[in-house]
């Protein structure tokens, strides 16, 4: 389950980015996870819950995961299309496109802190 290493990586990133005093005030982590990122949100939540067993300092910090839509940008007409049913076809010119511009990411979108 690679979600465990992803959670560890997220927490290491936050620990490098913020001082401990700020981290003690953290109340929520917001992630954006693309449908093609190979990350299962349910498993990521489970891994995050398991993380608290060995790291109880962050037990009150909520994890919010937003799934992002899959989007392509046509190489021919530059039109951006929401991919439906894994059909990578431009809505405008109806040509196939492999230029994925959204849907493969896993981003720390926002971190909330108590004032």
C-alpha cells in the first residue's frame, strides 16, 4: 500500500515547510488528487488514520481530499475538454488527444491553522 509512504511524504513536506510551533496549530490538510494519480482516496484516509498511531501529535488534524477531473488540451485546436468514460477525444474538433493537463496530480492544495 503506497498510500502509507504518501502520507509520510506529505507530513515530511509540511514539517520542512513550517516550524513546529505553526504545525502545532494545524487543523486541516487539503489535497487535490487526480483520477489518474493511482491514489485511492479511501486508502489514503486509512493510511492517514494509521499514521496517528505512531504520531499522535497530529491526531486532531483533518484530512480533506478533493478528486480532480480528468482534462485534456487538444494539440490541434487548443480546446480544453473534460474526459468522460476515458475517451480522450476533443469536444471541439473530435480528434484524439494525449495531452493530459489535469487528473494526474497529487497536490497539497491548502493547509489550515488555528489563529
